[in-house]
C-alpha cells in the first residue's frame, strides 16, 4: 500500500466542509497515511480510504450528531468532547486528475471518517464522513517523523 503525507490543509473555498476543524488539523500536521482501498461514491469513483499512522483529535461543531461515531472513539479533553480519527477519505481536487505514484503537493479534498464501518462498505456513504477541506499530499516511500 502506498503511503502519503498530508502536508497542508486549507478551507474549502466553495464554503463546503467543517471549516472550524481546519486550524485544529493544521496543528496536527504532517500526517502519514496508508492508502488502503479505492471506493466509489455517489458522485465519482475515485475516493480513497487512508488509514492514519497516528490517530488525530477532531472537536466537531456544536451541531454534531454524536450517535454517528462508535462510542469507543469518543473522548473528552480540556477543550471538550472530541472524536479520535483513525482514517480519512481523500479524492483529487481537480476533475481529470488522479492520485498517483510520485505525486508531490497534489491537491485533494479530505474528509474525516466518522463511522468506522466505512471500510466494509461497497460504496462510500457521505453520512459516515465529515468533509474538512482541501489538502495537499505527497507520495512517499517512508513516512517522516511527525509531531507525535
């Protein structure tokens, strides 16, 4: 399986996604992840499930439905209730481009996996993810040491 590094993340300029999560994610970069499988979604067939080398924290918005994730991934810290995120969904940002070997600073859309059953599904269900924003990824042979 290919390893990718999430180097940068930014707000989705179209206004979609959980914008409040971007600063929290930026503090946890870089992220190493293994591309595990390709998934078709309702709108395109080139989503990838990527399992993170280290889990990250996600403090969702006040409107978040806490029945969506499995309870064992929910915790509390000084900033309140959060979700441990172990996997993300990525897809190329621009139409006509594909995630590929050797890519550097490749733009993707990124979403947190909220419901861990997504890996067993034949097709990606958006209700099992929270869209976060845009990111840039690199394909690497060996993941670098992260902030953890």
